[in-house]
């Protein structure tokens, strides 16, 4: 009996915009000039927000903070692909999505300053709170996707996580269940190549993270995570497929964490400086600037205007955050349950 | 009222609530076509279809996680974990998410979900399949825990659990599934959380139990009546919220108390109950509170040895006699 090949898989990589700002016109998504400029503005906003967060943390006004520096395209491209009715389950390094969707900046800073009320998002935004425990929100996204399908609500659910999360049991269980139950969910990994000090090559023996999806019966695709157009296109196609009943997709955005894991980390202790420098040349913001300039959509005056406007937005956010009064003692038990238990009521009385 | 088993009472509660509210869905391992490992979901697939009654892969953590996500997405899911022993695989979702989501998200998101889990020893299923882990859940704030002892409570507590806006861990005792009792037919029959059931009134000693331990306590009380000892038997019904007022009042009146717990004795929930009685009724107690507990060993496979590890009627009778004989 000759051996048979039962299955073969091709892992696609999508790249549209090169580091010099040249675009592959055949793959270029249909985006009006105003949207291309808004993508740029959001990426500048994210970088400015991020830098301010680092400054606030150094001043002791924020707690430990995970910067997004270098990953702006992966976040903003994904956010642009979402419909307002889609649902988002973020981890902790995707505030670019919050900013793009219009989540109040004051509340983002409020959360990272240690006030959980910052997680109470505006009712019109379908964004769930940050999940800091690595990868543990993947099952929630599958559940929400199944609930949406049960409600006959034609939306998709997008869940975001990092490369480290792909080593968790939750990743396996959630991918498997999403495939088995054909859940309308899109798994988006920001593969920034470092889980604190563990490089992705030590995280897995697989050549790509994207290929893991095939084992669960659905497609995984790698996109250039520093190419906002490729991210947009890859995530949008996946979301469209999920909404149309085509089931889950895994989008691996290959990017790079330019900054430390968090403000409690010092990546210089474990990362070669040449590696960091090589990625600096692939800066996602610079790449988009070059592209917009070629299209006549960007010049120094426009950049200065955007930076000034974004600075004002962030300043206003910081001011608003600092005006929020701290929680009251009575808030201790307010949110633990629909009603406090007798013992909780007694503890509040005594505290 | 009609007589039915604890299993059928749970099944009826599920059916009634699924008929009442289309947001109630159920899923877990073998719950649909196979109708549950203990047949609690019998007939549900036929009546409600596969959209609402779903088999899931063997992924306990994700069964819990999917229930959380579905509850966030407007459903009222009832997840089944095959037994409480497998809940250990789901502890991250249950403790780190289910119990904390409302709190960490500032009250914006709440989880009207139930996780059902058969529990308890006595069926010779050995160390990994016979555990009583109720204390693990009771230790953590942010969830409700119901543990019915009778068929009527099985129905009434499960219906309350499904209608509750808090996440509920719903523990069912495997040996009680075939026990029979009168169950109200009224589809609006609910047993409120946080209210003990005084199963039997008495004047000499208070016995506090839950689940199968409450049933054994009632049998012990019948034995002790022959010796002229009048026992008040209190079933906790819900471990969270805990109705301490009822058992404290009883213990203060009788002056003697025995707490019966199926779990391991070390740091078991009986220690918390006994402590509450000591803290609140010390000057009314005529004798130290006594605990009857599971032995601090992994459950033996041997039937003979297993019996020694689980509280028994004889053990409760003996403990009550000792409490009656003791004094300060």
C-alpha cells in the first residue's frame, strides 16, 4: 500500500506596504484618503499617549504600564477593520484599539493608575475590559461569539493576545472549541516576538504561529504587523468571513516590541541592541508617513498640525483623569456581587 | 406536589427555566445526545434543540470560560462539569475570572451563569473522582454556592441559581441523585439563597450539615430520638451566601452544636461554621462544638477503607452523644 498524503497546508503571509512606503497596488485595500490620514492620526495618538503614560509612570502618577511602541500598525490596522457592532476582547497591550474606537483617554489612564472604574467603558462601545492574565480571555471570546450566533446577531468577535499566549492551555482549548463549534471569532495575535524575556523561537518550535490554526481546522495567516494596510486587510477579511458564517480565523501580526515589556522590565538585559536597531528601521509610523507623502497626503506642516492636536487631546485626557475622585470606602464591596453577603455587609460596617 | 428523584427534580428545574427564558442554554461534556453523565439533562436536546443544548469538547477550563463569555454576551448559560473533580482544571476561569469579573469591571459586566458539578464520595471511584471540594469555592468571594440536600431543594435552588444575576457554583451529590422526595409542581417554586432549612426542630443539640451530610444528620437525629436526645437539624442549602443567623440562633438556644462536613477536616468549611458559633454563642454554649469530617487522606479505592473516610450516621450519632456528655 503506498503512503498517501491526507492533508497539506499553505501558510500565507500578507504584506502590502514596504518599509520605504511603496504599496502593492493589487492588494491595496479600498480606503479613502481621509481614512488613510485618520489611520496615521491614530498611530500618532497612540505613540503620544504611550509616551505620556511612560512619563506619568516615572512621576509615580501611573502604576506599571505596558507600552505599545512599535506595535501601532498591528493595533490601529485591526481597529479600523472592526465594525462598530463587532465585539472586542483585548489583552493589555492594545490601547490603540481603544483610542481608535473612541474610548475616553482619561479612563485608560485612570485604569493604569490603579482605578478599576476605568474599565467601565462607554455603553456604545462593544469592548470588554483588559485581560491581564495571559491568554485567559480567549475562551470568553468564543463564548461571546457563540452567544452572538445564538442571538442571530450577525457580528464577529475579535480577541487580541500576544505570542506568549499561544503556549497556554486556554489557547488550545479556545481554538479547538471555536473550530469545533464554528464560532464567529477572529483570533488576532500581536506577535511582538518577546514574552518578557522569552523570544518566540523559544516559545515554540513552529516556524510561524499562524500555522497552528490549521490543526484546529481553520486558516491561520501571517501579516506584516508593521504594515497597517496588511493588518487592516487581513483582519477585515477574517471578520467578514466570521460574520458570513465562515467560522474562525487566526491572524498573526508579526511585529516587534520596541520597548520594555512593562515599566517594571529592562529589556536591554536580554535583547541584542542590533536586533532592536534593525526593527527601528521598520518603524510602522515612518512607513505610513512615507506612503502618505508619496500620495501627497503628508508633509511637515500636516505632521506638525497632527502632533499639536494629538498633544492637546492627550493633555486633556490627563487633566480629566486627575480630576476623577478616588473610590469611596463603600465601593469596597459594591461590585463583588448583585448584593453583598451578610458577612460582607458586616465587614463593610466594621471597616 | 409529586414524588420524584433529586435527579428528576434538577431535570425539571432545567426544563422549566429553559421554557421560561430563551436565554437559558446548557452545554458541557456529553450533555446533549448522551443526556449527561448522570442523566440530569435527559430530554433537553429533544425539547430545546442543539442550539441550546450543546456537547462540548473535553476542555473544562474553556467550558467555564465559554460560559463566562456567553453570559457576557447576554445568555444565561448553565454549564455542566462532569464532576467537581474536573472543576480543578477550570479553577483559573472560575476563581480568576468568574468570581471577579463584576468587581474588576466596576459592575458593568455581570455573569448570570451557573456551573453545575456533581460531587462527593461513596461510590468507590477512588482518590481523583470522589472529592468534596466545596471549601475551595467557599473560600473565594464573588460567587454563590448552592448544594441541595433534598429533591425539593434541588429544584428550587437550581431555578433560583438560573434566575440569579450572580455566578453560581451548583454542587450536586452523586449519591443523592436517586433519592426521592415530594417536589412542588409549581413552575414558580423557588428556594431563596441564604436561608437555611431547619429540617427538624429540636431542643438538646444543633446539627449543622449540607448536601448529603444534612441527609445523614437527619437519619442520625432519628436514631438519637430513641435515646431521648432531641436534635435540631439544619441544612445550610447555600454555602454562599451563608445564613449564619439561623444556626447561631439555634446553637444559642440548644447550647450544643455538631457540624458535619464531607470535605477534609483541615481548614474545612466546618471550621468556619464552628468558629462562627464560638465567636457568637460562646457564653451560651454548654459544651465545645464538635466537628464530624472527612478524614485527611486521598479517598481510598477500597470500599471498606472509603467508608471510614466519609462521615456516617453512626459517626454523627457518636459525636452528638459526646457533645451531650461534655460540658465546660
